[in-house]
């Protein structure tokens, strides 16, 4: 995460409980961007994923 530090990416540490919903909700509440995208460990992020 430090390698990508440029003001647009923030690392938020949470306790490991509640499944994926809890950290996602925390991230959504702290987000400032217009769009939010999730990439889970079983997802494939293709280059055109965020294109309109």
C-alpha cells in the first residue's frame, strides 16, 4: 500500500470480524470519491473493468 501512496489511496486497518461487509461499510463511509469498486480474492480485474 505504501508503494501506491499518492493521496488517492488510504489504508484503513480493521479488526478481523464481521466478514467482508464490515470493512466495506467502513471504507464506504470514509470514502471521498465518486465511484467505489471492490475486487475480492476470487475476482478477475480486467483492464476495461471501469470503462463506461
